C-alpha cells in the first residue's frame, strides 16, 4: 500500500539520516515537517498544537468557545493551591525553579548528564519535594496531574525548547524514536502508523492528529473533566493496539516523551487544554 510504503520510506530516511555526518534530530524534525506540509497542507504551521482540531474547523470553533471558560478551572485552581502551599521547612515549589517556575516548562524534558537519563517536568517536581524533605508524588497520580496543570500554565506561550546535545542525550532521543517507529500489540501498529502514515484519516469517529505539536499542551482534560497526562495518553494509545501499557515514568516512556517533545520545538506551550 502506498501509505505503508511511505512510512517505511520515512522511517528509513529518519533512521538513515541519524547516522549521516550532518544528520540528527534537527533533520528528523525538518523531514517530518516537510512530510506533513505535503500530506496535510491545510494545517498552518502554528496550528499543530491543536492536534486533530486543526483538521476540523467546526470542532476548533467549539474548542475555542469552551476554552473561554473551561470546565476545569477549579481543577487548575486546586493545582495552584498545591503549588503555593509551603513545605514543612517554609520553602515553596517556586524556589526550585528559575524565575519562580515561569517560562521553564518548555525546557523539559532535558537530558540529565549526571544521572544519565531523561528528566521530565514531573521528575523536577519530585526532585524538588525530595530536596525539601517532603514525600514525593506518585507518577500518574491526580495530585501530580493537578499540580503540573497549574505549574506548566506558568509557561503558557513559551516556545517548546527541548535540547538534544551530547552522546547521552542523543542515545535517549534515538531510543525514543525507535519506540515511536516500532510496531507492537495485537494490531501490530507503531505510533507512526497512526500519527504519521494515517494522520488526517479517521479511526471510527476520531480523526488522527499529526505528531508535530503533540507534546506542547499537557495535561489535558478529556470531556472537560477527566485529567490526562501525556503518559496517560501513551498508555491509552498502547492499549488501543492491544499492547501492554508501560509504567508511568518508565525509561521507555521518558525517552519517548523526550523524542516527541523535541518534535514540538518552536511551538507555543499551552496548559491545560480541553479535548473531547
Ligand atoms: C491505532 C491508532 C493509534 C496508534 C497506533 C497510536 N495512537 Fe495516539 N491517538 C490515536 C487516536 C485515535 C487519538 C485521538 C485523536 C487524535 O488526537 O489523534 C490519539 C491521540 C494521541 C495523542 C493526543 C493528541 C492530542 O492533541 O490530544 C498523543 C500525544 C498520541 N496519540 C501519541 C501516541 C503515541 C506516542 C503512540 C505510540 C505509543 C500512539 N499515539 C499510537 C490513535 C493511535
């Protein structure tokens, strides 16, 4: 099939590109941007952050009106209360981040060379708790989701700015990329099958979004009330192809998040958002 051959070609191109002399993540991102521009020319570059909504003007209008007074404002306010509550030692979450946590979330995930692994924004929250002798939050918990809903909103409008520098970082990026292109589950689909090859096509009632812009707006509230983090979405997309979902904060998911967020570089952050 034409579409399948395209993915194999693109995956080959990307994997091949990464071993070339001047190739790397930047070339991967350009190749994907070029591909989508051809496949989905109706999406303006800045509109990738809207995911599938960018393909459906009516749904986008509805989204715009929901976002004027979103049903999850109280949840975000609960997140603010967690963020602003002083630790037992009197210090605050804000003290753990440059600028009190404003315009920082777009720098995550980054590769922590000392630890030899990817550090997500959630990891930074738990590192802050630990440094202040507080109990860490469970990854994937509502508490962590509410907190990041608020804390990341302090970076609204910041451009995603993930860096892949040095051999450790590059290796983690490559692992995330391999995960993205590897087929799995009873349906034998990769992430790329749906979000690259079939981007714009319908699966039941859902239109498949392109992966550029996928990582710029988490957490989101599905149906306006159900809190979903990016890794909750990974788990759901794994389940959809009847693959076993991985643990929150697993090395695989963190590498995947690193790769995927790099592909949103240059796009403005917005947290949280509504999705149906
Ligand atoms: C069987 C097809 C399929 C596969 C395979 C798949 N997804 Fe999805 N994914 C969907 C559907 C359907 C949605 C909801 C509609 C949309 O936004 O694309 C979705 C949504 C998403 C979203 C949220 C988009 C948004 O703006 O809310 C992300 C992120 C995502 N997928 C990532 C992944 C990753 C990473 C993988 C591989 C682990 C993957 N998907 C595999 C079908 C798939």
